[in-house]
C-alpha cells in the first residue's frame, strides 16, 4: 500500500473525508489533496507532520508503508 493510500484510509477510519480533515488540521484542502494525489514524499515536512499529528500517527509510521 502506498503512503498516500495509507493516509487516505486513516482519514476515512477517523470518519472524515479529505475536505473535512483538511479543515480539522487547519490545512488548505488543495494542499492536502495535492499531497494525497501526488507524493507525500515531496511535501513540506511541516505539512507531513501536521497530517500525522491529526491522525495520531508518527512520521515513522509512514516510513513503514
């Protein structure tokens, strides 16, 4: 499973859609969508940390995916 799909699944498990989750973590929807449709590996570190914190996971959890 890709890291992007892993995050999408975690968002869904928490009961959010991508737009709702972006609002919850105070990130522009377009930024989160770009991260999830492109490559989380190319995203700004601060944004990756914000997503991980919002999901209750660590950046290391993404590395395992």
